[in-house]
């Protein structure tokens, strides 16, 4: 009788450990999603994106804005505009297409106009616009 009792306790312990492991395997990712870790990097407020002479009319230039890319565009009319270059669909880096004068995401063929608004494709919302100031030949891009 004692041998059956020991086997029973052993099986109960194995099943209990499996149950607790399953609960932990489900709960931990949900917890990490609901309470993300604090970002250690301070938010970048402004950078010198380029020299104005580097950006020709109807062209774009990807630059580093903190830990993310930014996109500086000189429209066909010569106006400088800047955007966060991270697509709002799946975080791919967007680029300027001079042949269509649009901003394009190569991942899923999403397009934005020169105001950052979605023209076509899967992006759910517009690109974040950045403020452009020119100081001499330096193009300074900042959040707001």
C-alpha cells in the first residue's frame, strides 16, 4: 500500500509542477506586454540632420534621430520637411521616391504623401512630422 501511495504523491507532484509551469509560461509574456520595461534612452529633441546643400530638390535623406531613423525631404518646390522614418504599420524604415514624390515603405508597399498622410497600403496612421529649421547651411530637425 505504501508503494502505491508514494507513486501517487510523485505523480501529483509532477502534475502540479506542470500546471504551475504552464500558468507561468502564459502569464509572464502577458505581464511583460501590459507593463513594458522603462526605456533607458532619453528622448532626442533635436539633431543636425544634414547640410542644406546635401539635399537637392525632389530628394530625400535618411538620418539618425536618437535611436530611430528620420527622413528629411526636399519637395520638388524646394521646401524642407522631416518625418519620423518608421512606418506606422510594422516599424520598417520608409524612404522618399522621387518618381512619385511620395514616401514609400518597401515592407508592404505602403505610401504616404508629402504631409505624412497615408495614401495607400496597410499603414494605420500618418507619419510623425518633425519641425525643420535652417541655421546657415545646417538643417536642424526637432520634435516640436
